[in-house]
C-alpha cells in the first residue's frame, strides 16, 4: 500500500531549488519533451486527444443544430483532456522509469506542474484545432451536422436553426474561451492531487466531474440568448421579470457553483451564432414558430461577449471565471503542500 509523506527538504531538493535560471529552463523543457514523447507513445492518450473529440462532435452533430455545438462539442473535450493528461503525468512522475527520468532532469515540484500545463496546452490546442477543421469541412459540405434539432419537425425551426457563417466567427473570443476553460480546469484538478493516491482513482474523479458538468455546467441550453438593440445579452427570464437570471432558490442553482467552468460556458454558449444565417426567415414563421421569433435572430458579425449588461447575472458570469481561477490558484499552488507517493 502506498504511503503519503510530506516531501522533506533534502539535499537533493535543495540542489534543485538552487539551480540557475538557465538550468531551470533546460530542466523544464527536458521534462516537457519527455512527457510529450511519453504521451505520443500511449494509444489511449492519442485516442482521448484526437478521436474522442471528433466522436463527441459527430454524436452531438447528429442530434443538435450547428450553432448549439460550441460549448458541448468544444468545451467538454477540453475538460476531459486536461483532467486525464494531468492525472497521467502527475502520478506517473512518481513511479517507475518515468520517475527516474524525472529525477535525472533535476525537476522541482513547481517545474513538474508547469511542464504538465505546457503539455496540456500543446495537446489541447492540437485537438481543438483539428476538431474545428473537421467541423468546418463537414459543415461546408453539409454532410453530418444538422440544421435543426433532430427531435423537432423541420417545419418548426427553433432558436438555433441556423447555418454557421465561419468568416464572421470571432476566433479571438474562441481562443479566450479555450484558454480560460483549460486554465480553470487545470487549476481545479490540481486542487485534488493530494486527495487521490493513484491515477486510477483520480481518473474516476475526472470522469465523474465530466458527467457532472454535462448536467450542471451550462453546456446544453444557452442562458443568455436575447440580443438587445445596444448589443447587450439578456436571458429570457430577465427580459420578462427584470430580476437576476439565477436566483439561487433551488438546489440546481447551487449545483452550478461546483462547476467552475459553468459561468464561462453561459456567456460563450452562443458564440457560433455570430453572423449565423437562419435557415428560415422570421417573416415566414407561423403561429407556433413565432414563439421562437426573438431567439431566431443571429448575433451580428463582430459581436463581442465582453460587454456589460443590464442583466446582473450576465455581468456575474463575466467576472466569476477570473475569481475561480485566482482563488483556486492561490489554494492549489500557495496553500497545498506537495506530496510524494512511495511504495
């Protein structure tokens, strides 16, 4: 059975701490290179990084319309990739041959965590870029992704019955969403590195959190989807009552607080609506379709999500991702002490 011990400041560790800046940089990139090579030799990691996101995208693309795929198709895979790679590299660094190579690189715990972040950034960027390329190609050819929800008759289009105009998609904001989701996920998972004793139990936690995010992470239904004349985004409930969207008067509202990516998902859910083309003009809608008239207007080209709103819940959703990131970073890297696993 593994025993968990606090790392002593041994002579070897003191040598690592006293390394020069050049030696620290060399140590960081040596470990980064070692980790990259290790992952590329692991079939499961290649599958999770490249195959799983495409399977997820195709599976959702059959059920959902194009414009609703952003958070579910691209946000969920970032969370899973971050958690799986973090657990594999962190726990592998204390075992077997990888542990020996880790020692040879004279790596401190902070350098190890930074190198893991660099590896996650690399693999996630490759995965997301490849996924976007696949989606763009297949939507241009109209092969897989639907134009409306599969469970709604085509004569009754809903808010997301739109075709994506890729030339107007704000990829700068897409990059922000990708980076923030990755950093928040990385810091979140790093909080639990001293709780779980093995990669197996940590991976079970990652998968459980992945499923929890599907239910409470704001990845299935847009919260803020009503565009105002001044460019603000409101929720339907705020437009009707002028009260904050999230009242925190039921358990599901509090459940979303345990998913640090949920507020980021809420604000960026509709990003593929920017410049999108409705599949049916609003003027041609019948009485049933008129219920969705307000939702059927695509966001204007050049729309930015970084805009203050009269809906206080939207403003809260803009701020809270930074609060989560700073708070969890302080606890994970400032309060939590590193541990090591010994057999």
